[in-house]
C-alpha cells in the first residue's frame, strides 16, 4: 500500500450479508476505473469471502494478540493471512488495545509481510506508536468519527502535527467525518498519505457514486 483509500464496513447492517460483496465489488470497479488504491475492511465474518471476490487489498478490522493454535474466540494475524487478509486496522477508537499489544501486533504483522494501520487519537499517541514503525498511522479524533464534520477542515492542525510526530517512521493517513471530495483533497493537501472512511460510504445512497467522489479527491493536485 502507498496512498490508500480505506473503506471500513464496520458492523453496519447496510453492508452485511450479500451486500458486503456488492459494496466490495463496487469499490473494486471504482479502483480500476480511476486507478486509485482502494482497500477494504469488511466485517470479520466475511473476510475470506470478500478476499476471494475481489483482487484489491482486503484488511481486517481488528486482530487479537493471542497465540496461534489453542486459543478460542480470537482472530489472530496468522489465521487472518490464510483467509486472504493483507493487513489489519489496529487500535481503532471503537476497539482500543494497550500499547504493548500494539507493539506486538505490529511486529507479528511485519513478520507475516502484512500491513499495519494503527489508529491514534492525538499527535502524542502518534509519536508513541511511530516508535514501532507501522506502515501507516491513522489519526482519528474520536469526537469527529461519524459526525459528518471532516477532520481535515475542523482540525487541520491535528493532521500536520501528527505528520511531524510520526517523524517519517510511518505514513500518516486520516479519518473521522470525511464525507465529500473536498474533505479528501484537503487532507491530501495537508500531507495525509491516505484516507480512512466508513459511514460516509456505507450509508450513501449510491456506493459507486460516493466511492468515486472520494477517490477523485485522492487524485486532486
């Protein structure tokens, strides 16, 4: 991954069951048409099915720092890779884990040649996470998640400060409240290496149209 537009399906019923594949295939069509790197984070239960249905990257919404083998009810990186995942979100604001687990998971994913996308709430958290050198750190102020108020416009300094805090050890992407092309292009202008979105796509009346709109923002000069 270089400059991804990551679509987190979360656990919305709007994108569950057969609709999960419909959304995944809509994203793939846009990715190929506009030549934008789109990455999918479907519900865990549909990971293998989505990975077999598209040829764009598919990542987990979360992985657990439990051992491979005799563990039950956990989703571990090694098994996720076998199901077709190329990486994972880690420490999303809706599924926070401790720093030690973040460090361990980043290393495990790296050893598996999988991509780590670690979420952070503040530039200070970005600095701590950057010490582990994940490929991406997603800055997402929790108060803006799902708000419709884009972080790139409401709090642009948090993006630029997070980039400084990362110190070049990880690429910084941003999410929270991203709903339209202008939100995306502003984030890219500020130096973001990608975008993490969820409800603005999943809840859209037309998935192809909304994904294409956001993807166009990724291409903005």
